[in-house]
């Protein structure tokens, strides 16, 4: 039976199962404990049918509840298997994970989900793009497969989720990272087939949150967004048109841009280390958004402790585009 007190004696297994070292876990638990108490206090303030402390006591200590939640996010076992490992019934394991995710989500504080006037300007340590010093966000979309939704003769629930690109039913999220790889914003989870990357960006109005002089970097999927924001500096690769292939200079520009835009791919890889965001999503689509935001919190904590590499090495864009 897995418990914090036993697993902490096995550092390699601890990291493999949770994605955290023991010290990282202890630092996270300190915040988790405070957030858990605040959430319970707020729930009592709203009103409840029973007095605080009523009902059965929790089967797991709070450390074990956090541990169980992280194991579910990292390894993504079924709740029957998770309950077996922690000595719980399947339903208790499910409830513990839902409570843990709800508490962890309160720790989410993504900078670019607030207007520019409400956040700090990028410091020199964060401005790691030498050729694109004005870039504040690198934007991309992430898709994850889900189980095929059930439909009936009166309601086709499958079509909005079917992604022609992935040839599967998917959920899509928009991810925006800062130049150092830190996640700055995460959109809600939406059906992958019914929402093009450009449509999702327009609906989120994320570019409205850029401050004066701040730029965004995007890929070819966002072709056309410059018409919506003519006064905002946006870096997009050139796209070939019918009867208008790319020139050698444009291809060189695209390669140079990709060497910097890869920061978002590296952050996506960090997200995908958590199997709950890599395997086929088994739960309801409505619960996906909370899970990816919680993993975003964990990834940001990891990047803050162990920064990703610097991106790009060429001197300036003009030299490449010339």
C-alpha cells in the first residue's frame, strides 16, 4: 500500500510516480495545505447542511491525498487500480482526486490571463530571445484524444470533437508561454473538430492582454490574425499560396522563427510527461480543463526551479531576412 511516509524513503520511485522530488513535494504540500484550509473555510461561509467536522473522517492523511492526486496525473491509472495501490475503494480514490484537483486549481495564477496593467513587465532574466526581444507570448494549440462520444439519432455528439488533422476525436486547448517557457495562459478545453486554432485565439481574445510594445509569436495555423490586430507586432512564418511558392529568403526566415518558437513545443513536452494529458482522456470532457490547468501549475513550478534552455543564437532577424 502506497503512503507518503513509505514512498519518501525511495527517491527514485517518488520522482517517477509524482514527477517531483521529495523536497519539491514538501514545498508544494505547504501551499496545498493552506489552499485546502482556505477552500474548506470558504465552503463553510457559503453554507452547508452539516456542521464542519461532520461525517466520516478522511481515510488518507492530507499528504497522502496530494500524493494520490499527483500519481493519478503523472501515471494516469484507472481509479480501480489507483484505489488498490492506496488501499481505497474505487469511489474513494475518485473523490480524493477530484478534491485534490479542486484545491490545486486554486493555485493557478497564469500571468497573461490578466491585462498587461495588472502584471509585472518581463525582467531581463525572462527576456531570453535575443532576436525577438519584444516577444512576450509564444502561442500554440494542444490536442488530446478522447473516447468517441456517444450519439443518438437526434443529436450527433461526435462531429464537433472529430479532428481531421488528428483523425480522432479530440479536445483542444490554447497554450501561451512566455519566452522562458513559463505558461502564461491556458484556454478552456473545447471540442477539437469544431474549433480551429485561429477561431480559438479570436474567441479567447488573448492578444488583447499584450501590453504596449509587446509582441506575439505564432505558427502557420494562425494565418490571418494580423488583420484583427494591425497595430500589434505579431511574428508568423510565411505561408505558401497557390502559384506563389516560398522564396529561399522566406524559407530561411521560417527556419529562424521556428528555432525560437520551439519554446512552446518544449513546454508542451513538459505537459505531456503527465500521462493524464498524453493518453486518451477517459473522463468527461468538462473535467479536462481543470486537469490541464493543474498540470500547468506543476510545470510552471518545475520551470521556476529548473529553467529551460535559452532559445536561439543568431544575432538578429534582419540579417536572416535580408
